[in-house]
């Protein structure tokens, strides 16, 4: 990890933001120092600057850094102008009406998941994923669905960016476990979240792929173990994949035309 040559302080600051976002949870200075290529003094200075600018938040009682309010506002602004969200809107509405469950639309952002749109279930459930939030790729259905269909060399780069923090007993907490899961996802064409990020939250997700196989996003139907089962969600995987294909065709005709 490291800023490209010539990026200077801005590139280093973005590296630090990526580390905090990539952790998927608030982190201590010592945790960042272990992962950072920067000297202790440089890392501390960058963290101070990012905190003063509102890009990071610091909890002095617990000595933890997390993403700041200003960064969240920028993420929401990026989401509002994202092409995939308005393209997908009618398809999300239709799938939401059919299933009655929570629908998520996400894109990959520097090895992490950016949730760009959401439809709440008929009986909403409190969960992490919200439009504008950034989440981990290795333990979410949409993250794994996208990751599984990236080129092999890119998969390895993204795996190196994961924190492999153990959120639940079901979290895939090593690169080896994740690689095995990704192979299975490629074979069946869709992914599951088996309570890997949040207890009680399960989902079935499909990648949104161009005709050439390029990943441009992912779509999931999310529910709870109190309301349904993984088998039941999997039974609807065909409809989820169909919706993902419709979004891909619409997106490709507008923004991602094939080169002749």
C-alpha cells in the first residue's frame, strides 16, 4: 500500500482513509501503524489532519478512529450522482414489491463495498447497510458477489486490502477461506451472506456484469433468520440474477457500450 509517486501528501492521506474504511470498524492508531508503510510521526500527522478536516472522527475515550461526517456527506453526494443508482431504480422497486424484503444495490470502491441504493422491507429491520455507507467486501453478499467475478489479479489485490476482522462466528476471517468461497460463488453465479457481517442478517446477492463480464455492481435481497432461511433466499436467486442482468443491460446501453 502506498501513494503513487507524485501524489504527495494528498495521496498519503487517501491511503490512510482507505485503511480506516477498509477495516470495516473503528481502529486504533497501533492497528493502523501495523498496516501502514508510513513512519509513526507521518501517520500521526496525517490522522490529525484528516480528523481536523472532518474526514475522520476520533473517540478519545476509546482511542478509536472512524470515518468522519464530512466524508459521509461526500459519499452521499457521490451516490446522488452515480449512474447506476438512477438506472437501477425501477428494477429495485419491482424486486422490492415482489419480495417484500430489503434490497441493496452496491458498487466496488477501491476494494470495499459502497452501498448506492436501498429499498426497505415491508417490515424494516435495523442493519448496517445504508445508501452512502462503505462496508467490507469479504463478509457481505454484494461484496463477495462482485469480488468473485473480478479478474484473478484484481481479486488478489482486493483480498490484500481486507481487514478480515471477525464480526460474527460465521465471518470468513482468512484469505484462504475467502478464496474457497469465491470459487463456489463463480460456479453457482450468486453469493450468500450467512450472518457473516451482522448476527441474524442473511442475504442472496448477484453480480451486475457487462456483456464482456466486467463487474459494475451487485444486487442483493436481504432478510433475517427470524423471517426466512438461506434456502428460501437461494430459491429466489434466479429472479435476483434476472434483475441484475436487466440493470446491466440498461447501464451498458447508456454508459458502458461495447467497443466495436
